[in-house]
C-alpha cells in the first residue's frame, strides 16, 4: 500500500473477513495482527523497518550452526567480529 489510509482500510477489511471466515486459527491470526496494528501502521509515518537487524540475527544464527562443535571459542568470536564482511554463497 502506498498510504497509511489505504493500508489501514485494507488491514481492517482483511481482519474482518478473516474473523468471519469461520476458521478459528485464521481468526486467531487476525486478532494477533490487529493487536499489532498501530505498530504495523507506524511504518507509513517513519518508513523505517527492522529488516537490517533481522538480517544480522539470521547471519548470527547461521554462524552458530557453522561453528557448532568447535572447541576454540576465540575462533568463533573472531568470526562473529568479521560477520559483517561475510557474503553468503550457495555453494557448499
């Protein structure tokens, strides 16, 4: 959505339909999303997301899996310090 008003209208419409669909799990999801409504719509006021932080957390989790079983904690710490320079590759 391009504007907060359009996003708010869409969100309200979707939540109404989800809650009245007769599917309890979908109604629960809609209720949860509506509890975060103000935070979700704040994006349209400030245009800031937490995507960079989520990306960093994902890199840290990947690093933890890669270093599982290493006994040298200093090596793991060094890899963490240089994490921002790493690039993902699809090759093994």
